[in-house]
């Protein structure tokens, strides 16, 4: 935007275009010790999945070694990873959770 003043000066302003925040995928990783029911409960509690969706993701983790829980802005994704890891450790399970940029 250009503004001309009476004294002959010219003022220019550039509009800032905001980019959407980078999004991150949150994944659970398979291990041989964490019970499947615990994984389903984690998906329901921290990722708001219904029982059927949580079971499908849990089976994907079990069969493929990795399953996506959701896509979130960076801060939310990293917070959910920390919540899952803390809950798993407190319950004595080695469940792993990680993020990747979407």
C-alpha cells in the first residue's frame, strides 16, 4: 500500500502474509510388551478416538510397526507425545510415541 503525504513524502507498507503453522503427524510404535488394550485406551484418552477407530489404529501399529494417531500443530503434537510417554512409563509400559513433520 502506498500513501502520499502533502509534504511530498511517500510511505509504503507491505502487508504481511501469515503462513499456517507447520503440522506434525503423531505416531505410536509397536513393541512386544505393551498390551493392545492399553494402546486402545491411550488412543481414546489422548487422541479422542472412538473404540472402533482406536482399535483400527492399534491393529495398524501391531501389524505395520507404526500407526498414525493424528495431525496437529507442533506444540499440540509434542505435548501429546509427552503425555503418552509419561502415561506409558507410569503404567510400566515401553510404548513409544513420536512425531514427524507432515
